[in-house]
């Protein structure tokens, strides 16, 4: 059995669903003020994460910029295009191709360097030693352009190196991490010794550098930190490094690792920063390994820098460990290295963070259960102002590689700061600067189009009907449809605006499913929607025409919700006056119930054999009639009065949360709330700004059973009334915070005396037929006798 | 109503068992009374549950118990050591990776103690994970346990514990993983899992892991993300909310874990930025760098100057909340723990062992906590 039921919207399924859709389509997203009770809390296992709305498009920066993954995030772009790419291997292959004048293809180099077997390399060497050896290549290398170049030119030095590297590889391959590494330190040392000999015998500086890399790496992987440093210092000066090579940075990475292990953190950090700046294929590792522990280490690392650009990189790496950057970070890097391309990325990244803080409304927070804290907004506001100042300065000085971005971003920062007029002017200015530009300018223009549309949304006025019309128009734009954040943001924003403009009903429908108005109905919400439904609103009619041609049905539906709500709040007369406003043609469509049956088990489904079915209006009329009859009978001393009281009690009990006809007073019931009744009557519910109200108060039913007991002279009716009163008291105990019993448990607790009176009283009726029957069925009653 | 219900006084809360006696006395027929007296006699012959066994978590990457740590464990008569073997998490590219495989540098101090390998698995590992990858993960985890376990003598472990703060969206995958792990481990190996307080309170909603035993973590009661929280590690009132109203029995035999750690939480721009473990208390006496906030506070500070703390670069304006759990709070936790239906052979595990703890909490105090929970 499902834990939750939502029958109210299903019964007259067609009608209700239709009306709900009509309402939804018409009012469009908007929403309501703060709820009476926060629907999510620390204990709420359904707590959701919300990363915020963003109106930045990736094209405004160079997405392929190697630093980008560290500063900006765009869905899974960098996962696919950066982290899942073997940059190291690609770069290495390119360096080999460069060394051989671009003759071999990348695929062939990759095969020989990374995938060939040692036997193939031995055969290749033999081929290289013979004139015309390219025709003697082994089968696996036949047609391989790189192997042919090596064989044709007799490059035995290269092949010897490749064979040596192949032997080193098993000892220096990063194990997959699922096992502790098992290194053969002796063999690795032997390789280092052999490699040093080969290094000295090798003439080519290209291969000397590669031998040096292999040896330093072997020492590092063998855990010989000092030897790693010594080898580096010994080997590096012994070859020419005029020609830039990624191998230098790879080797430097192993040196930095060894230095860090030796506790030389500043020396290591400085080298990692050099790698980060210059070597894309090792940038991730360098960033992750960069570590400074104290102020003194930071100062020491700064002293090791030889240029302002290197210092700027240190500042950059320090700043990048935070989610946000201070303007001081920006200023320092800008001062040291204004041409640093990372500045653009830092700016975009920072603006991404600011969007999270400022592009949200109270509705956003209510919906996602995350509160932006006042302190956070205050700090962010200060930062935003400082960043605005800096952006204007950078845009004006034009020292960065891309001042147009800074100029456009100035406008967006103004928008985030709430200065929409200034933003509009800045966007117009930025557009002028971008006229007749190339592809980048087009991307930036596209970005400004998005921001302009955002401005249009921010200018919507929730107090007038024009907001409805404008939101329909905005939704029709292609641009709107292409940016995923627009729709949810518009919903939240409109909802907040409607709420501010005293339109709580429109506010709910703007941001939530229409069913949200039924979970814990509010009079102001229903009144607002009724007013709207009764108004001669062309948009409403226009939208309604798409689904249903009868707006009277919408009004009837709203009246039905209002009536049910008043009924559940113990105001049957008020409810009746509301329900009587439903025209007869709609009244016949209203769902029907049968609440006056004696059903003694704890089921919440009505048996299918009912014959007497009444809609809500008829139920209330019946209740009021019973009450009239009861009072009249009692006054005239007729015993039937007690029976009427009993029937009223039965009706109220059956229509409560615990009864089979609960939906006569409610639209949504969560079975899970059984487990937390003392927290009620309003329980947290996802997708509902006000939570879910359950009718767990059975005191009204109990009062009528007590009246029946007081008036009856029939032991049989007294037994029935006492038993139902006992059920009411049992439910009241379940709702008591002191109750530790979990309904549904197979165990029977001891009821406190205060709640056990009617169970005890049942003994008086032990001789009745009802008692004899019910004591067999009810284990609780049996236990308490 | 409740026609299938049966009478069972076991559901009475622990503090109200006397009421059950009253209830039976008042209502029982003579024949029932005879039965009751028989049960009473039987009960009086039954042994009390054994004393709670102290245990300690080791949660670092290198294992080499110092002399003082070994002596501490000896004084505590600690026979069980829960040792983290590895972490499993997703990297930036969302690839599942192992981290921090344990290296045993020195096995001195382990003799005579039972090691329980622990595997911490980040919850996001199980987010949207396909079934075939769960097989792979189970295989890799077993491989890692085997590799790390090879450093111990003996390298057979009676129990293996999995620590994952699963949620409704990851529950099915985590539970499936546990089942797969069971198939990959020796038959006699007992599986256990950590149970968070919300999982303990809402077993119907969060599920019960398919393991042999649970380790209920009686801490992390507060909201670590909230800068205004009093103490996210343990607040008796918060813990009480979880314990109170929970079912009288949890579907698994339970051990209990209590916190013994300290950390500084750094909030930047209003939200949690970093956690600095075990900060030295004297650090915050440097008034040039840290200002109590508000004035007079000894646990909350504002960074006045930029600078490093515990390897993190703080900026002026960063807010720090230093949290630990003092002996009073630990005693309150122990008293509260009496309301939990712990296993007969329950262990009380302290999280976690390091040199600072040895000085902060004397061994006799931890023994006293064990006795508070279950008096001998």
C-alpha cells in the first residue's frame, strides 16, 4: 500500500485535473510568502541541494583554456573535455613528432612509444642497424610511419631509450590505487645505475633529458627522496634545455614531490607553481599537490620566485583554493601580471558565485530548503561593490587580454547589485563596442542578449495583470527556452513578486504544482484565486480555452477546496455557505463520500459496497440536520437523540485522518505522518510551501460520542459510543509528544490512565452483544480488559 | 481494530518498565500470575548482559601506535581497534577512486587486539551508479582490503565495517553493494555498518543495511553548515530528539560510537569552507590574528589577519568555530545512551585515537563512560 494518498484530485479526476491545469496554465508561475512551518529541517531525509541559477554562457571565455577547469564550472564540460583526456600522453606524442620533423603520425608514435612490445622494439633496433632496414620491420610495425623513420635513419639512440623506458615502466606506473604498491627497490636502483651510464653515453640532448626524467622518476617512486633531489641536481645541468620540453616540467614534478616529502614545503610549492603555470599536462597534479602550511612557508615560496609572473601564479594558486576570491587577490595578480589570462577566468568564476547569492528570492529558499544567510549576503554585497570598482578599472585600462569581457561584465555586476538602470546602460555601451566583431564578439553579444532578457524579467511588476501577459511573451522567446535557468528563475521571481503584491494565490501557482493549494489550504490564497477566476481576465480565458471552455468549473473547484478547508477547521456552517455557492451543474460533479458507517478496523479506504453517497455539501447538511434532531429529541426526552449524536461522532471520526473517509475533509494524506503524529497537525511536505495539514484532531468526534453516552439508555449504544470514544482517546494519545508507541507496531503499549478511561468503561458493557463481538476483533480492547 | 496485535510489554520505554509490573499485577488472573512469577524466577536466574567493551577508532593513513597510545589502550583494556583501511570517493571527474590506503608503519601495540577494518565510502559514490559498476566496486574494495590487510598478522578479520552516510537516493545501491561485499568476503566475516542518528530514528524511511551489526554514531547531531550552530559534534538536546521517539528496538544489534575529536570549522562568505582537525587551543590566544566573536567567546573567532592555520589560508573576516566535546557532554551522551537498546555484547567505540586524545580524556574516564551506559 502506498504511503500517501491524493484522492481529492483523482475522484472527479477529469474535472479536477483539468481545472488544475487550467489554473496552472493561466496564472503561471508565481508563488507565496513564507510558510507557517518550515517544510524541511535537519531531520528531513529529503533535503535537496540547489546550486543556484546562472545566466553565464561558457562561450564568453575560452573554454579550452587550460586553466579553466580550476576556475569555472559548466556542467560536465570539463569532465568530458579535460579530465577525461590524457593530456600527458597527447603532449608527449606531439613532442616526439616535433623531434622527428613532423614526419610520423600521432597514432604511429603513440603505438611505438606506448603500446609496442619489447620484442618489437628489439626487431626495430635490428632493422635500424641495417641499410634499408625499414623493409625488415616486424609485422606489428609494418607501415608504421614512426618505425619507418627510426629504421630509415638508424636512430638506435632513440630505440635504446624506448627500450629502457619500457623496462622502467612497470616500476613507475602509478598503480590504480586499489592496492598498496609493491616496488622492487633493488631492481629500481639497478635501473637507475644503468640509466646513469646510458645517460652519459647518449649524445642527443633530447634523449638525455628523457633519461634524466626516467631516473628521477624511478628514484621518486622508489621512495628515495634525497636521491631524487640529488639525481635531479646532477643530471639536469648536463643537457641543453634551450629547446622547451614538457619533460622538464614532468621531471620538476618529481623533484617537487621529493622536496615535499623531505619537508621542504616552500621549495616544493614554488616548483608546483612553475609547473602549474607552464605545463598543462601536469597542471592538475601540480594544483592538487601544492601545499603551504604556514605564513613563513608562504614568504619563503615567494622569495623563490624569479619574476612577477611567477609570483602572480603563487597568488593565483593560493586564491584558487577558495570558492571565492577577494578583490585583493584580483588586484595583486593584476598588478603583478595584468596580462595573465587566468584573470578572466577568475572573474567569471567569481561572478558564478555571486549569482548564487543574488539571483534568488524568498521563494527559491523556501522551495529548496536552503537559506542564504544575512551575513553571507552582507559579505557578498561588499565584495560585489569592490569587484564592480575593479571591473570598471580593468575595462578602462585595457591591460588584460580581453577588456571587452570586463566591460560587459561590469553591466552584469550592476544587475546583480540591483542597479538595473545602470546595467541597462552598460549593456548598451558594451553592445556598441562589440559591433561588427568576430566570433568571440558574437558570443559576447549573445551573452548580453541573455542578460537583457534577465533584466526584462526583473522589471516585471507582480501587482498588475501586465506581468501575466509579459511572462507569456517572455516564455515564447527562443532565447528563454535555450537557457535552462530562465524558467525556474522566472517562476521563483514572479512568485515572489506576486506575493509582495498581495496575490498569494497567484504566487503559489507561479512556483508550485496546482495541488499545492490543497495540501494546507490558506484562505488568503483561495480568496485571491477566486477573485482572479471571477475577474474578466482575457489571459485567463485565453489560456482556459486551450483546456476547458468553462471557467465556472474553476470557480467551483476553488469553492470546493475552500468549503472542505472550512469544514476541516470545524466550521460546518461557514463551509456550507461556501459550498452552496457552487452551481447545481457543477455540484453534481462533486465527489461523494459515505462517512456515517460503523467500520471498526483501522483502514483508510472506504469499502466499495457503499450505497449512501453524499457530497461535502450534503454531508454538512446531514450533520447539521442530525444535530438539530439530536437536540430536539433530547429536549423532548426521546432516546433517539443519543443515536444522532453517535452518528455525528461517527461522521467526524471517519472523516478525520484516522478514518476511511478522510478525504471528505482533506485532499492529501501521508501515511508516513503516522510515525510522527505529535509533530502535527502540519507536517513537512516536499513541493508544498505550507507543508501538509492532516486532520488529526478527533476531539470533536469524542465530544459527540460522550454526548451519546450521556444521553443513551441503551447498553448496546452505550457500548458502541464508549468504544468509539476509546478509539478517539487512543488517537489522542498517539498525538501526544510523550507517546513512544509507534502506530502499526505489533506491540500494545500501556495507555496512560488519562487516555484509558473508555477502555476501562467498556467492562460495564461486557454483557452486550456489541461487546462480545468487538472484544473478539480488537486485541487492544482485549488486552485492557 | 488492530486485530492481529498481540500483547507485549517489551515496547515499554526503558524508564517505564515498573509500570508493566503494575499493569500485570492489577489485571492478571491467578493463572497468569503464576506464569508471571515463573517468568520472574526465570529472569532472576538469567545473567545480566556483559559489560560494554571499550573500543577505539584509528582514522589516519599511517598506523604506528606510539608508546603512550599503546599504554592508553592497555589502561582502557581496549581489545578492539576499528582501523580505517581506505576511503572511497569520486574525484573531480566523478571517477570512483580509493584514497588514503592505510600503511602500517609499526605493528607494535596491536598484539592482543582485534582489528576491525573500516572502509569509508562517500555517499556520492552510490549516486547514479549502475549495477555492473557496483560489482566492480565490490571487487576493487575486496582487493584493497586484501592488500591493506596483508600488513597485519594475522590477516584474517572477524568483522569489517562500512561507513557511508547513505540517503534515500543512494540507499538501494549501498545496500546492494553490501550484499555483494558479503559474497566476496570469507564466510565467517561479520559485516557491520555505521548508523547515523537520523537513520536510527527513521529506519522505515532510510532503510536498514543488510549487515550483521550496526555502529550507532551518537554524534554529529548539529548542522555543520550552520555558522550559528552551538556545537555540531554533540548537543545533548539535539541527540535527545533523535533518540526520543525512535522505535524501542533497532532491527540490528547495535554498538555505540562516541566522539572524542576536536575541529575548527571555518566559515567563509557565510558558509562552511574548511574543517581544520585538532587545532591547538593556544593558536587562538594570538589576539593579533584572532578576535573572539562575539567578545568574551572562547570557541568562536573572527580572523583579523590573513594567514595560514592548519594548512589553510584564512582571510580576514573568516569565522571560526572551535568544537570539541568535553567530559560533561560525554557523560550526558553516556546517560542518553542508556535509552538505546544496545546489543548484549555491545562495544563502545571512541572516535578517534590520536596523541591529543590520550591527554584530553584519561582512560579511567572512558571506562567510567562504559559503566554509565551499562553498570556492571
